[in-house]
């Protein structure tokens, strides 16, 4: 059942979402060569608590960290480890905040290292193009999060942009509603596998986490075998995730995690 939020509840989610986005952008800056995933995790928790929120992922049964740390071929649910980030790594920071009864969810993927995009562009860097595609797909998908549209408008936008560049949208991992629970209805896939008009209608008061989950190679993913959480690309190719929590309104969408 889809939970419709009141304007007051959405205001609370905006506050929690701002805490989350501030933390994610801060830890993105801190993610440098030689810094471990566990150090990034500890920093994220410290910043969330200082801002008056709670680490949302720690409220998930069986999960004991503030972030999911996904490096290179790890798609989602990477448990932070002692691994120290290296020049050129692709690093996903997925994080959640629980604030006054409501969750927000956000993920950003960054390239680790000191080289600028301009320096890498001289070598026609394909990894930067891969990441730019996901960021663009998310931006365009958010524009479709309008009252009267359907989830399918979001899904087909992500699929068109990602697959149009020759990359693969992961089918088994999708976006979702977010609010009183970290994962709520409706499901928000990054692909369209049914008639668009049969997908859920977007209504003012709905709050959703739009996720672009995609691989540079093929779409297959597997559990790593090391634990019950980490999922990697089946072919060992790079993966990335871009995610924002969004509120549907009578007009333009509100990005809760800017």
C-alpha cells in the first residue's frame, strides 16, 4: 500500500534529507586514496549524529553500518571494510538518515583520485563517461516525477539513457518508496517491462527513492559469497548507483536529498 505523506511530514523529510545530502557530499570529499571504507563509514555516522539524525541503515535488521560501501564491481550492499581506496577506484556511497520518524535514502558514485576530469578527458576516459551517463539519467528521471505521470515514465527514461549508451540497467535491484520505512511501495524500476499505463500512478504526497543502478558490462549480478549482503557484477565489470529521495507535488518534484 502506498503511503501518502502530509505537507508537514514532507517538511520533516526535507530536513532529514538535507542532513543526509550534506553528509554524503562531505564523505565524498573525504574519499581519497589511502582512506579506508571503514573510515568513511565512521565519518558518515559521526556527521549524522552531530546533525541530529540517526543512521537509517543501522535500523535494518542484521546490518551494522551507516553506509553501504561499493567499490568497482560491487553493485549494492557492500559492507565497509579495511580496504583502502586507490587512485581510479569507482566508489559508491549509499547512505540513509532517519529523522523524526522518517527515512531518506541517497547514493552518489565518485571517482577516487587526484587527477581532474580535464586531465582524464585527454585520454578519452571511458569511466568518467560511464559515471556522467548515470548522473544524467537520474537528473532526467527526476523531471518525470510529476503528479499525473506514472512510475513507468521514470523507468523508461532511465532505461533509454543508460542502455542508449551501451550500458546495462540491473533488473534485480530497483528504486522504491521511502518514508516511515526505508523501503515502501511503490517499486520504482530503472527499466520498463510492462505497458507504461499499467505502472503505478504518481500522486502528490508520494515519496520515492529514484535509483539508477547500472553496469558498464552486462546486467548480471551475483552475491559475492563472502556474506549475505554484497552483490557484485557477474562479469566483473564496473557498476555505479545514483539515487535521490523525491517528493511528488502538485507541481515540480521536491528533491529531498539535494
